């Protein structure tokens, strides 16, 4: 019976050792997670930038389409660029508005914008900004298409 008790005690010690190792591994993984996410965001940004450069080059220098088509494409890229620039400016304003003065008041004296969702990481903020930029881009493209269609219909009616 003593041998069984000793075996059970040894097994219990092994389980505790495994549990401590698992806890330490989980803590190390949690500590490394922000760096991993930041690296993934940076890689994603580089990939998006590379894809955007490639797409712009193909859109603007496509010799298989008339010059007017390339000009319309360039105009679309300008609209898209302006949207992304505007979203970036909004984000900069948002970050500045939550900075505090030494007396504890908001930097701009107004009420701060609502806080980001609880536990939102830098990667989540960047993803939220990207979604907002895409939404703005889609709205602008639809508005541009509707305006173009209205102009074409008006031109057809005048003929």
C-alpha cells in the first residue's frame, strides 16, 4: 500500500510540474502576443502597400485601354487617396482630442470622444480604421457612379 501511495504522490508531483510548465508557457505566450500582433499588422501593411502600388501601376499604365479610361482610373485613385487621407486626419484628430493637459482637462477643452471598446489593442484600432476607410471609399465610389450616370443621362436628354 505504501508503494501505491508513493506512486500516487510521484504522479501528483509530475502533474503539478506539468501544470506549472503549462502556466509558464501560457504566460510567455500572452506576453509575446502584442509583439506578434504588431508584427502581423506591419507585414499586412507592407503587403497592402505592395499590392496597391502594383494595382496603381496596372491601372494607370494599361496600354490596352484608351487614354480617357486611364484618366478616369487616375481620377478614381485620387478620390480613393483623398478618402484615406481624410480618414487618417480624423484618426489624428481623435488621438489628439484625448490627450490631457497638465491640469487634467482635455487638450481641446471639449468632451473627449467615446473611449474605444474595452480591451481594444493597437491592431484592433488599425483594423477599425481600415474598415472605416473602406466604408468611406465605397460610399464615395457609389456617389461618383451615381453622379456619372446622372451626367450621362442629362447629356443623352440634351441630344
